[in-house]
C-alpha cells in the first residue's frame, strides 16, 4: 500500500479516536501518521497532522506543547505553500502564545489570520477566530479588549446578514423581472399571432378580390365573344333570308 494512503489512514484514525475521547489512541495514531509522513517525505501530510496535534494541545490548555507543534506545522506548511494550512498553523501559534499570556507575540498572528479570512470571505472561520480571541482575552482579564473583539464579531455578523439579505432581495428582484420579461414575451407572441392572422386574412381578401376581378373580366370577354358570334350569325341569317327570297321569286334556270 502506498505510504501516502497509509499515512492518511493513520491520520483519519487519530481524528476518529479523538472524537471518541480516546485521546491516547488518537495521539498515538497521529504520531504514527507523522512517522509515515517523514519516511515518505510527505510534507503536506506532516503539516496537516501537526496542525491537528497543536489544536488538540490547545483544547487541553497545554499551550507550550501547542506552540511547539504549531511552529513545526507552520514550517512544514510554508514548504508546501498550502495557504489553508499556513493560516491554521499561524492561528494555533497565536492562540498558544496568548494562552501563555504572551499577547504581544500572539496577537499579530491572530489578527493577521483574521484579516486574511475577512479578505477571503471565509465568514464561518472568521467568526470562530473572533470568538476564540475574545474568549482568551476575557480569561486573561482583558475585558475592554474582549468587548472590542465581541463587537467586531457582531459587526461582521451583521454585515454578513445584510449581504445575505441584499442577495436574497436581488434574487427576488431578478426572479420578478424574469417573470415580467416572460409575461412581456408571451404578450408579444400573442400580439404577433393576432397580427399574423390579420395579415393572412388581408391576403386572403386580396386574393378573393383579385379572383373576383379576373372572373368579372373573363365573364365580360365571354359575353363579348358571344355577342360577336351572335352578330355574325344574324348577318349570315339575313344573307340566307335574302337568297331564299330571291330564289323563291326567280326561276333557277332562266332567272325570270
């Protein structure tokens, strides 16, 4: 099995053991994952494991061990240039220093991470950082500073809530405008159908009018032809009548 897979399995086992409050087994699994990461030169895995170990020591209030692991995690994460792990290591280091009441050293790390999270829009992590910072300031008796941190957290939440509300309003406005556009398109489509039907009716009327005119002209021509034929027949009939009268009054042989 590849060492990366082995290390990941050991790391996952450590997380599971800590979730079950089996701390000794969890830390042992983390140490096994670290050894695997070192043997396989898996720097990214090493940074991730050390970051979680530092976080564990912070929860146990063992700030000295947390500082040591956070420093090692920061060095490893900087070698692989993983931004998320770098931020995690710096946050752990800052809280470890603050836990030792070394506020002057720890606050720059904390505030730097808060600024980066705010810039990136990572609101959930930002709220967690501000909450932890305010809690540690309160434990150290820095009530004024803790109050300022809480107010900053509240302002961030309010700004996020306003942004969410504005997005919701914009989405509703867009939905309304889309509905309006759909209705307008449907109305135009219906108007076009009516116009097309009217145009077809006009064309049909024009065709019928043209056909009637042509029929009238054809009828006139037909009547004219019949008239000419009738006139010709009358002339021929008169000629025949004249000849008949002549022959009835004269002898065919002598002409007397």
